[in-house]
C-alpha cells in the first residue's frame, strides 16, 4: 500500500483526525497544484463546476477540518467515476 493509499484510508476512517499537510498532499496528487495559496485557504481546480469543491484550510493544531476532508473524499470519488 502506497503512502497516498494509507492517507486515504486514514481519511475515510477518521476525517476529524487528518493533518492538513496530508490532506494537501492528497489534493495535489488528484487535482494538481493549488490555484490559490498563501491565504488561509488552498483552492484546487476540478474538472466540474460546483460541488464538491476542493477548498481546504488549516484548522486547530495543524489539523484539517473534518467537513473539508469529507468534501475532498467526495471529489475524489466523483473524479474516479468520471474517469470510468
């Protein structure tokens, strides 16, 4: 199992316990470089408009926000479905 797969498994198991840096790595793997960075948010481009959006921000203690982890997981599933 690759590092990305381990992070994804951890994201699915406990979305409230994901480090922001791990979430950003997964977003870059699936969606490329963030089109907006440097502010409190990192925004990634998706091939569709609307939800699920990929807009993440650092939460308390360097952790990702759980609802944003779930949005990223939904976006990855949608991306996989559209590739099939």
